[in-house]
């Protein structure tokens, strides 16, 4: 048979070979993902949503496989989303959900589409994309800028401004402002009328009302990069606390004076509107000649303890370095469900500063 095929043209050889010796059927053995969602798209409708401080979407899932599912990173298309999981490990047949609050402050009017990419193992590595669609109304509460990134390496103050605009019919009033650190000063802009200084909104009945917050970064701030929170209190319970994060860059630290914080951001979960009764620990890796002298935090319900004498020397340390544990506990629920917090640790007679970002996860 082989000799006969050799006498045929190449195309006919191939055709004859397939007729005489067909290949076995192709079997594709691809397992199905174990995590099944009740819906993969949450659509809030084509009409504008009712305006409040957050818009919530809920994705319910179940493990349809025979092995436990471990959920890992959840990628977000927008930092305005704060997805919360009921559990990270899902047993076979078990149900769970992902609650996705979207902060409406600074959302532009009109149609929006957001995506979440859920990474998990079942035990194969997999990922699933979830979509949220919503239309926001014309009347909004807007804080500008959303965040501040400033560098201060001079002996002069650096001014900045933040505005809070309310375009709704029932407009809020900013009643007070504060900064989480004395290195940044803030106050409500004032205007003079009949020799009386009053804190007022700059209002236009068609364009809404605008409250302007003036700020100054003080000169000669400590070296390094610092997280700061600017907070505006209002008389509207839906927008009681408006926060603006600031990343403040001071002079560069020398290579032998570097500081690391582990974890770089502290996550505090709150379950059933109650504080989880436990202490969280953050480890600071500092030069051995550093000494922490004071701790302040926002919100004030954060209790922070440190003890330079408790430097963790159980593990071998690089020469000239030390590990200092910092213990953090939320003693009571904040008055309003804030999302962000910050801890400031002063060192070396206030010449140096270490900051720790805090993120609250509400039910």
C-alpha cells in the first residue's frame, strides 16, 4: 500500500492516507468553572438612579464543583467601587455573595458601566467578569479634586483649594473642615459682609451651591511620603463626611533612613454593624536609632498603641534596623460609616513621621 501511495501526487497521497487510515476522534476534556453566579450583569435600569451617597449591587454565587473554591483578587475598573465578600473560601454547594457599593460623589451624570474581575481557584486558576450598569441623574454632589498629590520640599507654605458642589434641589451645607495632620491646615473660605466674617456657600440657584475649602501645606515637613485625609462635615446625613485623600511628598529620606510598613494598608472589617473584637498589628521596619513618641489617628475611634521596647528581635535583623509592632483597635463604631482612615506616628521629637492608611469594610 505504501508503495502505491508513493506513485501518486502529494495531494492524492494525503487524501488516500486519510481514507485508508482515519485519525481517532478528537476528545476535548475541559472542566467547567465551579463558581456559578446568579447573574453576571447587574443593570439598575435606563432611568436615572435615586441619588444617595452609595449605589449598591449584589452578586450571589454558589460553588457547583466538588472542590473548595478560594477567591483571590477582585480587580475593579473604578476606584469608586469597594467590593465586599461574605467569605474567601466557598465549600462545595455553599452560597456566598459579593456586595459592591459605588460611591456616587463625583460621578458624572449619564450612563456608566463598571466591571469587576474575580480571580479564584477551584483548584484551577480561573477568572470571571461581572458588570454593573447605571445611569446617574443630572443633580449630583461633586468634590473636586477627588484626591491631591502635592510635593513640599521648600520653606514656604503651598496653597491649595478643594470645592464641594451640590446641584440637587435640597442642598447640603458644609459645617466644618479638618485635616488629619497639623502639617496641613484647612479652613472654609469666608467672605466679608457688613464687617462680619461669615462662612457661606457661593450659590447660584441654577448652578447649585459651592463650598470652597482653602488649605496650606506647612513648610519643612518631615522627610518621606505621607498619607493625609482632609474631612468636610455637612448637615446632610447621606453625605455627613466627605473625605479627600492627599499624598504628600516631603524631602527624600537618606537610604539608611528608609521606613517600611507591613501591611502597607490596614483593613478593618465590620460585621453586622459591630466592631470585630480583635487587635490588628502593623509592623514598622525602622532604623535602630528611631524612637516613636506619639500616635494620632482619624477617625478618633481608632486606638493606637506602640512600645519601642517591644521591638521584635526574634528574627535576625539587618544591621542598623529594627521591627516595631503597632497595635490598632477600633474601640467603637465611627459616628458615620466612613471608608478611609489614617494613622500618624511621630518619631524622633517630631522630626520624622510615619503614616499608615486604614480602610474600613462595612456590611
